[in-house]
């Protein structure tokens, strides 16, 4: 009898060979000891596959397979690598040092608390959380999975920048998703190209919202620094006593739009505090009227920014009605090619 197992990428059954004949995924490629073993079944229902993207400061996201519904899902595991590790030859997670136990437990509780809130949300541009649970000494949440790629991958592999008339229509629905979150007391705090997903169904989807905000214990300076994405994090995220709110996400969204249009990462907020290096002359590919909007949204002081995602969204919508003639040449932005779907 021939032994068969599921491919960690497309989840079709295949013989015991490394390379999947269906999708070409090679499971013999070296992988981190932090990752769950291929084929691990969580909660009796979710089979773990390949890792999606790069592990973050608070956990790892896998492609998974819902055994009951026969659908692909995304599975996020709480595993802050600075204080926790995978037990060798096991699916269990262990805290490295006894003094880190409370920080880990606080982070795990916050991870599940955020998941409980997010699971109640329903917006087409916010990824949907299906369920969440404790297992293996840590916590997991299961989300919808879409074919496509992140904006970060698109910019790295397809084209380094987008014309404003292509970039702004991607950002507007993301801002609407943020408006929806903010109205319910949630702050994303990590808007960046890697957290904007371009689904092949023609939708931009906001990923990983809320988790970074409360994913580690308050007052843990080391963990706090992990949550920040240089160039996309506003000044108040570096200052413990500063108030954070919708204006914090406005900065991240504007920095992301700046990166999408210019092809360059904005200077970090701390660097700008010493000597604001945002260029005052023409920006490549950015018409003057749009530059004015971005400068306001990227203001170092929160009170100088658009106060809400909705206000920034309305300003961009008003701008799109009159793009100046000296705009950069338009680029074509075809949708990303989807990976093979399971049978």
C-alpha cells in the first residue's frame, strides 16, 4: 500500500515525495525549529501547512486546512520568539525563563481577548476571524484565507511603485476598514504593506489588526519595541506616556501610501524628530496636491494630522476628483497570480 500525505501548500494528497506534483511546493526546504510540524492537527479540525510570510514579533501565521469544511484557512499562533520557544520534537510551546511566564500569560490572554472582539467584526476589507482556542501551551486564531499576496510582496516582486491613481483606490477601502475598527474601539497600530492583502477576488484586506496592540504585557520595553515597524510607526508609539488613537493608524496608512507611490520607505519617526528629513521639494510620482495631504497625515505631532481614518479617507476621495496633469506616468497593476486551489 502506498503511503500518502497532504501537501502543506495545496493540501492535495500525494505520495511520500518532497515536491508536490500538483503545486510544486518542496517541503524538504529547511525551516525554523519554531514552526509547527507539517500536518499537525489543531483542535481536531485544522491541519497545519506552510508558513505564510515572515514570522512576526508575536507569532507565526500558517496556511491551514479545515478538515470539516474542506477549505483553506489561515492560522495564527501566539509565539513571541523573544520569550518563548518550541519544545523539540513537539507541538508544545514553552517559556524560556521562569521570570518571563507572567509576560507570556498576559500576552496570550490579550491575544485571545482581541480575537474574541475581532471575531464579532464584519467588514469586507477586514480579515474575518472564524474561531480561536488554547492548545499546546499557547493560543491560536483561525481566519479566512484568500488567494493573492501582500502589498509588500507585490511591491517587491511585481513593481516597486504604483501611480497615485492605482495606489489610492487600494488604500481607500483599507481606510474604510480602519474607520469601522475605530468606531468599535480598536486600533490597528501596525499599518504597513505587509499587513495589506491583495486578494485575487479584487479586494484589499487588512490583516493582523489589534494583535500587536495588546499582545504583550504592559511595561515590557523589549516586547514593545518588537511591535514597531520602522518608517510606518508614528512618534507616539515610541513614547510610553503618549496617547494613541485613530490618528496613530492615520500615520501608518499615510506612510504605506507614501511607500506605494514613491517606492521608498519613509524616514523613521525618531529620525524625523531630530531633523525632519521629509523632502520639501517635489516627490517622485507625487502631485503637489497629494503631497500636501500626505504631509498632513504624516505630521509628527498627532494634533497636526487628520484626526481619524475617515477624515483622511474623505480628503483622498476629494483629491481623486482632480489629479494634476503633471502626475507620474500610470503603471499597469495586474492582479497577482493565484496559487493552485485544492481539489
